[in-house]
C-alpha cells in the first residue's frame, strides 16, 4: 500500500511526488509512456535524444525547484527570440535598452518600452496568485492588477502598444481574445531558455533532473504502466487499478493527467454539470511538431545563422536548434524547413507528432499542451469553480496542466497539489 499514488511522470507529477516523499510519505508514480517528463520528456531518434513536446522553459518559478531541492539552471539566449517579419528579423534582446533600439527601426522604440513595462506589471500581478490559486470574483473586484489580468483581453493590451503584425511575436493568434493574463504567462521577464543540468542542455535535462531527484527521494517511478481506473468506494479514493490488472491501494491519488481523461474516463459518478463542462472543452486542437536529426550540425541560412540558440519565430511556427537536431512546432513540413535550414537534405531520421498522436499517447484530448482551454472561464475555474486541486471525491486531487495556473512548464500545479495533500 502507498500513502499516495501519482498518475503521470511528467514534470508536475514528479514534482508532486518529490514533495510528498520529502514529507515522509510512501509514493508511487505510474505513467504509460516509457520516458520520464511526459510532454516535457524525450526519447531517442537517430541516435540522439529529442523532445516530444515542450522545448524551452520560461515561467517556472525558481522557488518550485528550490522547494524540492533540484539544482537546475536555465540557459536563456540573447536574443531570446528572433521573429521574421516581411523578410526582416526582429530580435528580442535581453537588455531593454538594446531592445528599444531594435524596435526603433520600425518607429516603435517608445512603444516597446511602454509595452515591456506593462508586461512586467502583468507578470508581477499574475505571480501573486500562483501559489494561492486563481483570484475569485471578489478579489478581482478589489485588486486593480488582477482586474487588468482578467478584465482585459490580450488583443486589447497588444493593440494599445503595437501594430498587429508584431502581435504573433508575443502570443499565438488563437489566444488573442483570451485574457491579458496570457501575455504575462507566455512572456516571463526572465525569458525563455533551455534547462541545463550536470552539463547537459535541452529539455531532456529537466526530465532527467526531476527523475533522478524523485528516485533519490525514495519515490517508486514505474514507466510503461498506466492507470486503468481510480478505485473509489463510499465517495473516497481507495487506490488505482493498473493496466496490468494489479490494484495499488492508496489513501490519496494525485492525477496530473488531463482532467478530461481523469474525470470522464478513470472514475465514475462525476456530476453531470462537470461532465458537460469538460466534454465541451475538448474541441480545440494543438499544433504539429517535427523533429529532424541530421548527419551533421544544423546550418541555418542567411541572417539566421548567428541566432541558432534563439527561438526562431518563423511563418510556419517556432523552431529550435540543438547541435544536429532541428525541431519545429506549429504547421511545419520539410519543404518549409528547407527555406531556413541549408542542409535539411542531410536528414538521418525524422518524426512528426500530430494532435492525434498527443491524444493517443498522453490521453490529452483537445488543446493538448494545456489540457484545458486558456479562456477566462477555464482559468478562474480550472477545471471547475471552487475545486482548486481537490475534487469532490475524498482523496482524489488534480495537479496537472488542467489546474491553475495553466499549462506550459511551471511546476506550480504539481507543487500546489502536493501541498494540498499535506494540508
């Protein structure tokens, strides 16, 4: 018998497990995939390790890593991103003064300075609530900063400072009508970078650091074995049934899987209102991802060559380069990639992840990265109003991207769910 079972060995699941184990609980983690890290994980392709979902880290609060004793650095390139606009490249320098000079080429120096000041203010406002849960409607009425986060849309804020052609540099188009909170969430002041651990750089470094830390804390991490059913009796959790048919008893279960999968497929008796809410949230689709491993280091064409460490924001999506690996997320194909990668013909191995693949592999229906939409309704009530990280089933907790403060790599849902269990 375990004190707690964690469903999912993604970054949130491992963080939750480490925190519980450090508090003295006997913890077991189960994940149907064969690698640690979940969508922030990696696997072998063409003799190297490539990411399967996430590719950089940004908004993860450093206090999360400190709380679980993980010594992980984030290598933020300069410029952090390079955005193609009408055949020219806009560079997002880390130095605000240099950034202003960059945007003066488009007559937007003062505007970008004011916009950056607004982003920093929004980010500070958002982080006040990271560890306390989303602001209630009452708090929104009392806190002017929170009102700005959720009372204005991203489109409203962007249009106040910048012409429309620059908006994709800061937020995906399908999120423009979402709350201004998303601008803060996707544009952290510390920038986006690659995890570094024990000399290894890349998203795999994060997964390895958390995995090794979990094992060191005494967590039983079982990969390749998923959870078939959450056992509930008398309104309380009794454990989980694995794909193998084995039943593991536990007093608490934290699911870091999608709430849609957890509540609609792993347990029975979910209220009709919640069921309808979740079923209606699964219509959107995520992007595609292409990983290509070359026989030699990636050679970028023309003006992009000096920026191989930066996030490249190109017309078909975002591209990152690491050694002889190039990864593109959005709507990429090899022909498009050849426009920017000189030696793309020297491919040794490649793979394409589709939204259907993410749904199949990770049981993540709909907007796969974030588990649930990033709309105002699904941010302030994630997955349902008043739940936080608890569910109406005693002992069943949620701690993945489908809880506050949302998806991406933050670790906040995992640490908050663990703290909720510890009470």
